[in-house]
């Protein structure tokens, strides 16, 4: 959650494109949506606010553009998708897009807004190819439940890389058949 919604999606380490194995995709999307609906968008001085605004009107325009483009390419907006109504300032709803595809702007552009695209994959090779097939990506994060990080780390070309074990995020999922997790915690430096 923090990798996306902290700073309204405007940090260099923000997760914009999340690749999820097809076998857990629906459950992951459901859990992410459920947790995200609990966010309260508003001014940071307001009690209970958990996510603030984007920094410029251009950020709002870019987020709207990416959402509309995703819909045009068959993406499903299951949460959010627009400006927060009834507010002044640059507030955008936390947005989740399912069925993300390579052709979408969100795949080719950095977002710097609270818009998250979920991509499904079947094989490690497919996920590595998709993750590497973009000219933009400031960070790479791997969820421990999906892969043995040692099999992936050398294959990812995004830079800098941060590989972090996130065992606690989805404890109810077991590892998919044929994918072995590492039992050791990992924190690597920026490359």
C-alpha cells in the first residue's frame, strides 16, 4: 500500500505497474481495492486524512489522461478514476486499473499520481520481459510470495533496483506451484 499511495503516488519509488501472477490476480486485486477504499483523501491538516493532493494541475491532467487511455484500451477502472469532487486543490481519487496492457500510456509513462495498473502474467519469463519492456522505471520491487528474488534480480534491467522481501503483505497466499521463495530477508542498496 505504501509503495503506491504514500505521497499520492508522487515519489520515485512509487509502484505504478504491478505485475501479479494470474493465479492470485483476482484475489490480490480484491484485497488491494478493499484496503484502498479505506484511504481518506484530503488536506494533510484534516483529521483522518491518509492521502493528500498531487502537486500541480498538470498532474491531474496526466492522471486523467492515463485513466481515459486505459479505458480506451480495455482497462477496467475498479476504483476511483477522477478528481475528488467537492474539493478545491489538486485532489485525485486513488485509482486501480485492472487488465492493464502494454499499449497503455501508464505502461510507457511515469504517473506521479495515485493511479495504479495491475498486469497479469503466467510465467516468470513473461513478467521479466514486461517489466524490462519500458523506458521508464525508477524502482523495481519484487513480492517474496511470487518469486525467488535471486532468479529475478539479475534479469531486471530497470535502474536503480530495490528488491525487498514483502512476506507480510499477503500471508494467506502460498507460493504458486513451481516457484520457490527465499527464506532470508533481503534489502539491497540502490544500484
